[in-house]
């Protein structure tokens, strides 16, 4: 069995070469080892990329349809030499997180002799802080968890990998820049080795979000994340621009604009910042109001993308954030077990959009919709759910929804780049509940009412 240091050999080598991990987000629902292998091989052979997309981000460690078996993406990654950013779903309560931990431990036991150099890191949760905030709850999101719960989960993860080949894997969390801008979440950042940021300028529909301003909005999200996390290494864990779908304010979904976003946001950062794009293929929805982010069209995997993915002439540009990811990667990986670092994230793409409500409209008013990108208190303050980040116990029980694409039916609140309910696929074990707890529902209603009152007062 290789040592914990050798598991991260590739991470150190990548850093030394001033390179970084780059790949796509992948869902887990209905996937098998064979289907994962097909996706990974396709990504590695995409025309115009020179084989650069050889990494993938997971949202769960659990194989779909099982209680806590390791996800079959792991043997698929071993077979195809694909780097993985492990993910543990953290918004379904302690019992379900125990299953995530069990799957992580089984992964170390079953695959450590084959994982050498393939583990990019471990993400504990995805947009949990956003969904636990007043903004997320007013938008009708599934319930998340607060920083106290996530801090506990991060420590549980460190304890689980201690003494295994994964011991030095850098641990982070993925969330929106608004979540990181909230100083009440800073304690969590301080426990992380890196922060994953989800950012979608397309959805910032209370700002001047035309494609000509997308790169600047994206950089602003990075700057806000840096400021809120003490300049922790930022991994860009979700971003993209739809090739088709409805217009969000001035943001037009089109193949041409998707290519522009790829060139102006992706190309300057590829090879410099750990980046996981959304998404290689999402099935190509036919309804115009449901955006399709897939760079490969249709329902059949193909190495021929919808637009030119080459970055010739586009590698220079705005990436003041980028160096922090790759340059800090080695120090992150070697100090992962200490918990002395923090995480940064890249905007909110791990959710599906839902219909607009009056509560959403209320939360869109105020400073959060300003072009400056400075979050308002409303948009970033965390809700005080009993047992959800309050230190009083595990977070509320919440269903683990499906993530096949960020394709919903509604609009985005507050212009922060957060889709209103595109949540990634989590485990589908029988112990995953199908209803949000009544307490969580009441809290969400209360948050929505509060948001309306704030908006009325401001008016």
C-alpha cells in the first residue's frame, strides 16, 4: 500500500509544473463504472484540449443505489488515469454523513494500492452554507447546514482518513461567494486547506450581466471570496455558460457566448487554477427556458464539442486568483491533516432553478444587486436553524436531490450568481428521506417573510 505522501505525488508534481487540475463536474445518479469510464475517456479526448481535461469532481462518495458502497467512479478513474476531487454530501443529516464517511473509509481500504497520484483532494459538502442562509431559504432551496455542523464534519473527515493513504489529501468545502463573504462563516474557512467557489455570471440577473461583462463579474466573485476567506487557495469548482436556454436579464444563452465565456474565463485559468467546469454533457434539454450547459450536445457522448475549445491566443487575461490555487497546492496537500487552511469557492452551480416567488423578489432588492458585487447582510447572513450550524446537533433532515444539469424553471435571486435550486446528485440509499423536515420548512417560511419585510421597509 502506498504512503499518504505518495498518494499526493501527482498533486505535488502538478504544482511544480505550474499546472493545475482541470476537469468537469460529474453526477452520480444512475451511473456505473462503465458509464463513468466512458465520460472520463471522452473528456480526455475532447477536440481542442490537448488531453488537458483529465480530472473530475464528485458530489458524493456513495454508489447510487447502495447505503455506503464506494462510488464506481473510483475504479473508473483508476482504469482511465483520471484525477478525482472526492466529495461528501453534507446536507442530509449525521446519519447520512456517517454513510459518506463509511464509503470514504472503504475507498481507502479497497483502493489505496491503486490510487497513487489520482486524488486531487476532498470536498466536505456543496453549497450547504448558501442553502442555510436567508437568501437560499427565501429562494425555496433545500435546507443546508451552518458552519458549526460543517466544521464538525470536516473534523470527522480528517479523523476518518488519519493513518490511511488519504491522510494528507487537502480538505475543502464548496460554496457560493456570498457564503464566503459572510464573516460568520469565516471560522469554517479557517479549518480548511482550500475553498471551492461556484460562480455563474449568467445568473447574476440583477446586474449588467451580458457576456461582455461576464469575465469581470467572475473576477469580482473571486475577489469577494478572497476577502472573505483570508486569501485561502481558491479552487474553481463550478462555472459555465449555457449554450441554449432563456435570457437572464442581459445574459443570452448561446453557443457563441458559451465559447466567449470559455475563452475569457476558462482559458486564462486552465493549467493555473484547479478548475472543474459545468458541464461536459447534460442531455441537451429541449425546453428553451431550461438552460443547457453541456459543451457536448445531444445525448450521445462525443469528443467533438459544440464550439472550439482551444485556448490559442486566450491564455492571458484576468486571473489574479489563479496563482493561489496552483502555487499553494503543495503546501495545502502537505498540511491537510492540520486543518490550518481555509477554502474558497466559485459561484453557485450545484442546484436546479425553481420558480420565482415573492420572497425571491424581496431578496433581490438591496445592495446585493449592485454592480459592485458587495453582498448585502440579507444575502449572506446565515439562518439560525436549531441543529443546523448552531452547535446543537446534526443538521436538519433533507432529501438528497438530483443534479443532471442547472436546468430549472425560474429565475435567480439577488443577482449573486446562485441558481434557485440546482442541487447535485447525492446518494440514493434507502435511508435518505424524501421530505424536508417540518422545522426546516417553517424556518424557510420565516426567512422568506423576513426577506419581504426587509424589502418593504427599504421601499
